[in-house]
C-alpha cells in the first residue's frame, strides 16, 4: 500500500494508516478458495461450505462487525499454528 507512495501529506498518511483494506489476505484467501474448490465432496467440505462462501464474497476490508474478517483471522491464526507445529516436527 505504501510502497510506491511518495507524496504524503499528514492527512493522506493518516488515511493510509487507518485504511481498512487487509492486504495480507490478498495472498492468503485465494489459495484457500482454490483448495476448497479442488477438494473432493465429503462431510468436512460440506461443514465449511457456508464459511467458504462468506470468504468468497469478502472485499478484504475489516470492520467491527465483519464476519468474513473474523473467519479469515481465525483461519490465518490456525494456519500459522499448524505451520509452526510442522516446523517443530510435532504435527
């Protein structure tokens, strides 16, 4: 977001700092959706279908009442814990 911006004013810097767009999920959500779509039908896929559809329609913006934001943050936190366990060899 800030990489190519050079002409900040105090107000545009404040606006950028409080932008609700969550750039990290640009790279995290699409692979999740792709893997979900490629997964075979089954009880687990059916169990998370509603949550996946919520994420599929998400604009990647946070708000205090955003269900997609809560889902994405919960999933990302769990993903990070799983990766850490795998790195430690205790999956």
